[in-house]
C-alpha cells in the first residue's frame, strides 16, 4: 500500500515544474534530493518508493527515541491496559488480552507519530 501511494506521489511530482517548491510535495521531494543527490525529476518511481519508506521509518524511529514505546499491564481486576505518554495527551485503552491492549495502544501511537509535525 505504501509503495502504491509513493508511486502516486512520484507521478504527481512529475507533473510539477519544480516539485521541490510545491507546498505538499516539498518535504518528500527534498528527502529524495537528500537521499539520492538528484532533484525529483531525475529519480525513478522505485527511488520515490524507497524514499517514502525511509521517511516513514526515520520519523517513527526519531519519535520512538523521543517518546518511548507503548506498554501493556494487567489491572487488579484482570483486564489489560495498553498505554503511552506521548505524543499528544497520555493515552490508555483497556482490552481482554495483553496482546490486544498493546496492539491498540501501538496503533494509536503510530498514528500520532506520523501525524505530528
């Protein structure tokens, strides 16, 4: 799915006279330039795919270092709570299993990591 979205972004960038100056394409076009040392128009769709994956991975690892990862713990009543402190407000979710509590907390955490400026 991400590779498909990256391909669409590449196709859109190829329609622009200067993708590095387009408000929405600029961050990725500059990331592509930094990775490959060439402007967006001189890259392949595969290079854009790799650049998108790299940008997402970089954002997640940078924020992971900043905020730490979600965790899960059992309540005295036997329910499981998944939680994290940031980004944004603290978050907690209850579930019937440790795996589900951690999965739900991790999902919200990743959404926030990717949405944060």
